[in-house]
């Protein structure tokens, strides 16, 4: 059963409501199933898609990318899912520019968002993403209930994956921004079950009228046989988030960084 928030939400905050967004990384063919679930429950999300995956997994075909793109935002994930911190500047520029151009050719539309594969990047890559014409970029930093302080380093709240407490603690220490992430870590560590953590973090976002940002890999959901759990959670969220507060990543960036919208 979902875990209810420990404190009541006052009437004024309840009128405002929490924000919800979802990110789906790597462009696996099972993204089609995730798109169906989000559509079924009236939720929005952003699919970060590489053209190829150098690690071997299958990726969406151009026709599938176009199908998802008719309803959801498509963002770039480099040309072939390349960790930017592992390559030189010339290759990084190619990966960023080619990934964007190929997606725009497929979609016939501008691609505004970027996600750093594996969350692996250096500060010089933040400037590279901006100069390539992206309007925002997403990281995999967790335990946040906002969009951070830089539109090219937007954090998340939680990954849909059963990580151990030790993994969360190591990630917290290495990820920095400890004051902003401490409440999310505390909520997470109070729960034994990984799905209970998702509900508790979501309810925390509701209590404080903040942003809940879920991210996932759909091949993980396949491997965990957790599609029922994902759908139950999406239904729970949809019943508690107003339609105007169901956002693509692009809309999150525009709300938190309105100065970037007109660029």
C-alpha cells in the first residue's frame, strides 16, 4: 500500500499542488510501453534518446521515436550513449551535436533538452551543451525537490530502481549539494522497501508543494518485472497532481528558469 504523508497538507498548499515530471533514459524499445502508461494516466514525461547505444542494447527505431514524439518531449542523450567525461573535446562536441541533429532530422522539430549519459560529465561539458543550442540539461543527481540552480544541471528526485541504503549513502556523499538533498535522503532511508521510498518521496513533495522528478530505464523495469508497480505508482501520482502541474522536463526548466524560455 502507498505510504501516506506524515503531516496534513493545509488548504492553501493543497490548492497549489505538487509538480510531477518523469524522465526515461537510453531510448530502449520498451520506452513504447512507458509512453503508453504515461498517456493512459494523463502524465507527461521526457524521453532522452541516443541514436545508437555503444554498450549494445537495442534502441528505438526512427518511426518509434516519431510516434513517442507526437505526444511527449524527446531529448538528446548523445549520439551513441557516450559518457562525456571519458572522451576528448573533439569527440564530445561530435557526440553532442550529432545526437541533436539526428533527432531533429527524425522528428522534424527542435530538440531542446539533453541528458548526460550515466550522469558522467565535467564542468566544461555544461558550456558545450549550452553552446550546442540546448535550452536545458538533466543530470542523475537525486534527492532534490526542485530544479537546482543551473538549467544545464537539473537534478532529479529518485530513480525507479531498488538501490540499497549503502548505494544511496555513497551517492549522497559523492553528489554534493548536501543541505538541499538531506531531506530527500532522510525520507528515503526511513523506508525498508524500495517502492515505499517512491511513495514517501512523492508524498513529501506533495506536503511541501514542490517538484517530484522520477527517472528510469525501461529495460530495468523489464528486468525487474516491475511494470505493475510502475503503473500503480503512476496512477497514484496522477490522482494527486493537477493537470497543469504535470510537466515535461522542458516545462520544468521553463518554470524554474523563465529567463531561458525566450532564448
